[in-house]
């Protein structure tokens, strides 16, 4: 495919307040799994807006994403 990695996510609810739980894999550039990455969650925000999964208010949209749980860390983007 010619890409360096891939980001998988779910909107499944858990006990925290996050909208998204994600995992970023980039073995082609030596990163088995990234514990937190704005380079994945930023474009995800555009996807969420396009598919009307988050609201845009006054040209602003926000969401909380959790990443890294599967590898013993926890990153949070808001």
C-alpha cells in the first residue's frame, strides 16, 4: 500500500470518558506500536467530523482519545 503504518480505533464505550480508543502500528519505520500520537488522532478528528460523529461548534470540534493501553502505557489526546 505504500504507507508507513496504520491506526485502528473503536468508538466502543468503556468506563472512562473517552470517545475513541485507538492503536497505532508503524513497523515499516521501526515503531511496533506507538503509545500516543497526534499524527493519528488529528486526522481521526477530521474523519469524525465528516461522518457526523462529533459536533462542530463555532468552527471548533473536540474529542478525547485514549491510546497505548495494550502495551502497558496510556496516552490521552484531548
